[in-house]
């Protein structure tokens, strides 16, 4: 991306006169393109953190019935993964079916 040195707006490629040039859409600034310019940026992948550690049995627990083994207890953590006007998402880790995580979004009605 290049910006106009006169008015600081973004420059666009224009070919109106038959020659490629950088042109500002708000002022008369033009800069001729004389050679090919390329740039490449290699992005690094972000390390994804586990929401809950499968071996950790400390933290908040709730009385939630497991639909698979019908165990009445699960550990949970909450995270705001969407916009602030959406409810928090609760991640449950089952106690008896170790390692499986269930995501549930809780909707609370106003009292």
C-alpha cells in the first residue's frame, strides 16, 4: 500500500493514459510505475492454547448430566469468544468420559 505524500490518502493503480501509475483519487498527485514491484509476507501460525487441560481436575464444576455416560458432574470454564453483546460460551469437560469437551452457550432470560 502506498499513500499520497500530499494529502495522505491511499494511492490506487491507474492506467488512464496507457501507462500504469499510482494516482491519488482526491488530489492531482501521480507517480509513474517504471518497474515491477512484488513483496511477499510469510505468516506464522498462532499457537492454539487448550481451553481446558484434560488432566486438570481442579477448578469450577457443575451438576451437568453427561448425555453419553450420564455422570452428573462436569468441570467447566467460560470464555467470551464472540462479541460483547453475545453470551459467554461455557466449555465443559466431562469427569467420567475423560478428555471430551462439550461447548455450550448459555442464554439467560432477564428476571
